[in-house]
C-alpha cells in the first residue's frame, strides 16, 4: 500500500488510492484464509473421526471460522 505519488514507481491501477489498496489486500487475505481453512478442515476431519480430542477441538474452531470467511469476513472480526 502506498500513500504517495512517484512517477518512477508503477502502481497496478495507475492511481494512488490507499483505501482501495487496503480493500484489495483484505480481500486477498480473506480468500487465502478461506482456502487454508477448507484444507485444514479436510485434514483434521480424519483425526477427529478417529477420536483425537485435540483434532475435535480444532475442527470445532475451524467450522466456526468457515461460514464467517465464506461471507467475506475477516477472522480478526470473528466474535467468540
């Protein structure tokens, strides 16, 4: 993210707009978190079905995160 003009530095959208840059960054982070959460759920489900207590707790936390991420929420805004 950049808040200054400089002709020597190329910006993706050919304009300086810090608010737009932050939105793009947050969207990319949320999509990455969603992908990571989905993969983790698939990985942990096997262990949880086998009776692993830690895996069951992890799965419960991941399953709480997933709908929030699917609705374009940021994990930092997820309430307990």
